[in-house]
């Protein structure tokens, strides 16, 4: 086989995770071989009502199923593996490389999706090596806020690529050994052609907080709390959950996990032996509530004010067993995801109203991000000394600021590339270039059972309906005379309170009858499409004049 | 007249601003006299699509118009005076006491509302004293981020009340003299019965930043910027705007205000002589763009990523004159209001994409809040040494934390009251108590021309329409036979993409015909309400099974 120049290039194609937080999915293509790193989803934006998740667009991979050699999963967070059930079957069910925790979460999630192929999961451990087609892959442990988080060194025919996974450096983490700088230095010594590094905290100065500091502050709070403790955190922050369990044991508290995902994740971790808890520490809420208040810890979901999570149900007095009582201490051990500030404030206000003491990360360091701040990102660059750098995982502004950091750390600007999803990076031994051509990387929206069936049109309609509601006019017309029979029906929702708007509706009906009858009166064949548009426009204008609102006006003309 | 004990009590009734940020309105009632402090609106919550503003409920004042002696306006921000045009006529057009800046903004806003009575505005200056019924009122200057901001000492028959307005202590502010501690100490010496103090930053530790520090950092940025400067801030932060103009002049830049509210506020301030700018500094954008890039400052609105503001139009390439070019420096001199984080990130990302350098308050102190942090709140308490404290202005959690601060400053807990809107505080010389009875204080929503006509029902419909859309079924039935004529019409928006759902729609139509014909077939009079409910429920269930979505199903049965 003659290899042309272009065939001696690697192609790096991000399908998600660049210019956004979440939905991570990266392709590495070498001639007829494709390796995938991660397959995640993300949460919808605020202007996407009704949407459950957004997943990558994999149409580029259509027809290339045979080339896909495998999926490397970095860790068990949904933004890195949550899209697997939507795609894995369509992609020819390639082997999945995943650490123990990620594997267990992938398998558990798979149960929610019927008719899935049996997954082929290959266990990844620190130092595991795999030969996958022309690639050889080595996994290396990285600290994050879930255990079994792996970066990958991928040896390709033209050089070594390192993908950091989400990471931070922590010299005293929980449930995991500290960052293994020796190993990282060793990897750096192998000569790294391309580094793909986590940018999530590239706009945060200094060094991320150590979990040790968090532990100390949580210790202080739990030690001093007189009543019950309710903690609110992500079910995915398994290391944080471990801290709370350990400290609760230390102060004689029993712990009850509340919320489906919390119970599931704790169960998985216990089965894998990752979660350390004495026998009898973890009880059901019903059992825990038999103990005195000072011996109770409730591990709840809902730190983001999620509508159906435990904390929201407690605050809204909808929880069957738990109500806030004076003297409860509620600890938010989580940051607030941008966009959730108002709901979290709602929860916080109502906790105070019901007599709880509230602590959050703004008042005390009781949450640490799982991502590297600027100092750590620089350190990673110094350890790896890569020829080329591709910032991954983060909003566009984070990628740019990561690139600026790298430039200030001595990587020549021409060797740093800030990319967007769907762009194609060609990497050779000597240079990198972004192709003009792109592959589809738009949002694929998941709404209930529908994947990708909610598009621009449906979403725009939802936004419009939300703003001013809708106004359906049903006009029955006599086929013979072309004239309106009876009074038009009006169905309106989300526009105004109809019962108090009799006069307005009366005027609308009168206008509609006039418009339709005039069209009929003009003689000749009636152009009903024209009449309908006319009704729509005139009623729309009329309603706007009267209310300054623009409901969606939908006229229906029925000939009988 | 025999005065009973209850008649010797003051009644303090907050109609807005407690347990929320904005919509400030406070009543002070003594026997047959009512004094109002502020009359503001607030922005809607995220789950209130289509709503423009929320204003207080003033139904308590209905029938009491003659008792209202006046409205004290603290300053010219909309959360303190924005509801005036909705209410002032209904309340018998009482006199308004306002500083020069607030007066000008009130009058300008009034122009947007036709058929308003002529306002009676009495000028307030630092030290102004007014005798209003049984009250005597003295205004005192307070630092904030707009000039002419006044706190009020209200001498009542039972003692002195102090309302701080929004405030912070600043020893080196912009456009205003520094905090007048001597005056405040003098007020405190008069023996204060009740202090109502701003709680907005009661959860922020230490002291607020001085505008001097902000000035230094802005100076650094503007000095070093090589290309054009675009600043994004609130049009209401007039002191910040002054800083940017002053610094621009210092470095030879011409300044162009962009955005309706920015232009209006600058014009008002200039007319009042509050805004200091050399002749020829402030130009139109068209004129400014004739200068070299290094001589241009654009003062834009849109720091919150507001949809129709200047910055958003620039970023979306919809602005007629301004496009981002490589080398532009964009300075966000504003904090991000909770809930706006994602839109601001969108703007920031797109500024970077288009080649701008971006600076915000997270990277550098280029914005200071206008509110007192914990140290200043304590200082205010120490200056006033009030017998009773009522924390005002802020989310419930902020009121609680303000109360905790006060307790730690030595005010006995029984003398501190955390209240909600609509509660009634009775104040006597010796004690305070909250009445069990409350007055209406719910949200009144403004949507277009409608005030209060969007209520729970309409809002719930909007939320529901936004989530899964709607599905209208129109069934024409033969009056004689009770059987369906032709095929039912379906109008659906925001649910699924209809063109690709032919099969689903076909199945729905078939089911509807079956349900209706079965009802008809049963003999006897047909209960159409029952049939309609039946169609609604069965179609709803069917659609949910097929899609896991719950559009609003609205069947219409037309007999012909």
C-alpha cells in the first residue's frame, strides 16, 4: 500500500465537549482505524424546554462502523459515558475500555434501555496496557471526584498522544491515592506529540482545593451540629459521599442515602468495595429516624435545586418521611451549576424559613471542584512537555484561556489549537492544521423516547408558546354559501385568563366572521389558504394592539 | 379622641422587597396616616415566561387613598421606583419625595405611560427636612452606585425610624462625597427606635470594594488596551459610567453610548450636571468610528447577556455599525445577576470566537457591588444603636443572616425581626410583634398591557406548553347520527415534528374516531363533555406511551 502524506496524518475529531461543558466525545482516526474517547451527554440549555439531554451527532461515523476499534471511557460520569446506550448498538457494539466504577455505572444504566446488545467491557486499571489496532494504549490514574478515573497515553504510528481525562492534582485526596507525579513525569519523558487536557477550570486562578481541606471543614460542621444533618450533593461525587459517611461514623451518626441515584451509586460502590462503611452505618431513612437527632445524617440529592430531587421534596413538604425541623443543619457540599442559582436560592430560603441552619461553599470550603485550576494546568503542561496542545472539555472561553496559559508556559502559539466540535485536526510529526471541512456536530436532543426528533422548529414553537401562549380559532363554514355557520370556537391557553376576557373574545369572533364572510362574498372560488392567513394576521394584530402580546394564532376553517 | 393601646402603635407593612431582591415597597402606618417608602418592580423568575415585571399588590391600600400622605423614594433605580406609573394614579396621586436624579428618571419613565396624572414631586437633598402629617422626615445621603441616594430618618410620635436605602460605605467613591460618618453618628445619637437596613449583601464577608480600587483596575485596562474598548455595564450604574468616561478622556478616547437606556441615562445625568465630560468626548457611534481604534470607547448595555441589548446584537452580528474585530477589548463592569450566568457565558464565548479580549469581575476587580457587606452592616448597627432591627431588601436567607449579624453585634434576639412581605409589624416604644393577620402581597405580573391578568392558571399553562407543546383535535360529528364525519383535524405545535410523524397521527385519528363513534353507538343522549374528556385522556395516554411526552391535549367536538 502506498501511503500518501495525508494518510500519515492522524485526524482528531471532537464530536462534543469543546465549547461546552459535557457531551464529551472525541475521535482519533488513523487511516482505516477509529478510536473513540468518551461518549457523554450534557444537560439542556434554559431555552430548551422539555428536553432531557443533549447528545453528540454521530452521523460522521455512519458507514464507518467497521473501522471503530473501541471506546476508551475515562470515568463514570454521565458527561463521559451517558450517551453509550443511544449509540453503542448503532456503532457495531465496539469493545468498551473502562475502569471498575465506570463499568458498573455503564452496566446499571444499560438496564434502563431495553433491546440493547450485550456490552463488551474490558477492565481498565492503573497501568493497564492494550494493543488496539495500530494504537497501543496505556491507562494512568488521575484524581477527580470519582474513583477509577483514567487518563490515556495512546501510542500512534506518528507519536504519543495524552488525554488527561477530567483531573486535578491532589496530594491528599479521599478514597484514592495522591496524584502520581512520578508516573506522569515518566509519561512526559516518552515524548508527547499531542496533549489533550481538561479546560473546565482554566479560568480559575491558583490551585484547586485539596479534599483534605474540605474534610477538615466538614469535620468541624459535623462535630458541632446538634441536630440532624442533611447533606446535599451530587450522587456522582462519590468521594465526597465517602467523606460524609466517614465523618458521620466518627461522630456516631447513622447515615441514610435518599434519592434514587444516591442509593444506586452507593450500592454500586459498596459492591465494588470502593465505599468504606462499617456494618450498620448505612440504614434506610425509616430506620435512621428511630435514632436521636444528633445521631442522624441524611445523604440527599438535590444540591442544584433539581425539581424532583429529595431536597426539593423535603422543602416543599412532599417527602413522606422527612420534614425540616428547627435545629437541622443542611450542608450543600457542591458548587452551583451556572443557571441553577435561582432554584438553589429558593431551596435555601425555604430551608431557613423552616428553621434549618444552612451551610454552602460560599460560606466555607466544603466543596472542591474536581478540575485543575491554572497552576495545575501549567504543571500538567510542564510534566508532559507536549509538542502540540489541544485544550478539551470546556466553554470556548475556557479553551481560549487554557491556550493563553499554555503560551505563557512556553508552548509556541502555532502549536496550540483551539478547536470547535466538528472540526478536524490533522496531526503529523511536524505540524498541526485544522481542515476547512467540518463534520456534523450539532445538538441531538433527547426528549422522552424521541432522540433527535425535536429540532429547531419544535423548539422554537415551544419557546413561542411559553412566551404568550396560543389562540386556536375554529370556524365552521357552509360549503355552499361560503359563509360562517354559528359562532367561531376559541381555544386559548397561556395567553390571558379567558373567563375575564369575554369582551375581547367577543370582538375577535365578530372580526373573524367578517373576514371570512367578506372573502366568501367576493364571488368565485374561495382561496381558503388566503382566508386562513388573513384571519391569522388580522387576529394577531388585533390581539397585539389590545394586549401587547403575540400568542400563536392558529385558525382552522372547516367546511361542512 | 381616646387612644387605645393599639392606636399608639406604628404598623410597618412591607408589600415587597422582603424575601426577594427588588420590588421594594414599605408602608409606615400611624393611626389614620400612611407613609410609603419606595415603589419598585422586580424582574420575573425563570419559570414565568412572557412576564415583563412583577409589581407589588396594593390591594391593602384600596379605600385608604386619603390616608396616604406621601411616597419617599430612596433613589432612581427601578427596583425602588419602577412601579410608580402603575400605582400612583390609583393611590390618589400623593406627593413624591425624591432626589434630583430619581426625579428625572421618574419623570422620563412617566412619558412611556399615557393618561397619567401630573406628578407632584418634592425635591430631596442631603439634610432636607419635611413635616408630613404626624411624621417629620429628614433625608441623609448614602453611597450606592447611583447618585442622589437617600436614607430617611422618620420621627414618629413614638420614636425615630431609620431606613438606610440601599447603601455601602465608601471612603473614596466616584461622583459622590465619601460616606458621612459624622452625620450618621449624629443620627444615631438621636435614639433610634427601629432601623430598617439593606440586607442584599448580608451573606458577603468583610467590606465591599471601594470604587477607588475599581478605578485603578479600569485605569490599568484602559491604559493598556491597544484597540477599541467596549464596556458592558448597567445603564443604571451611573457612577461606573462616569469612571469609564473619565478614564477614556484621560487616554484620549472618544466615548459613544450605545443602547436606549444608556443614552437616556447619560442624557439625564448630563442635564442635571451630574455627569462630567468635556465637550466633544461623548459622540455618536457613527462619529466615534471615524477615530483610530485606540481612541474609541463604546459604552454598551448588555452586561447580563440581555436578548435585545447592544452587546448581544454585536455578538450576533445584528448591529448596524459595530462588529467585533480582533484586538477589541471587552470589559464587563458588572456582576452577573443569578440566573443570567449561561447567557453571559454565551456572549463571552462568542466575543472570544470573534477575536476580542474579555475581562470580567472574576478576573479582576472591575466591579463593586453597591451594597454593604457584613462589616459595613455591623458598622451601621453600631452607628445607629437601634432598639429594634428589621432587615429589609433581600432574599430570605440574606434577611436571616443579617439578623444573625445583628445578634452577634449585641442586639437582643427578641428585638430583631425577620419578616415576610404582607406581614404586619406592630412597633411600640417598648416592644415589637408581628400580627397573625397578613395583607395580600403576592406577585402581580405585568405582561404587555396587562397588569395582573396573568395569574397562576395562565402561567401554569405556559410552563406546560413550553415543556411538551400542545395537541388540538378537531372532530366534526353528525348531529343526527352522533358519528364522526370525515377525518379529525390535528393541530400540534411544540410536541413532535409532524411531517415525520404520519404514522403516529394516523393512529391517533383512528382511535379518536373509535372513541367518539362508540359513545354515539351506545344509544340515548350523548354526553359530549364525557366524550371529550375520554378523548383527551385516551389520546394523552397513547401519546405518552409512544413518546414519553405529555402535550396539552385539547379536543374540540363540533356538531353539524
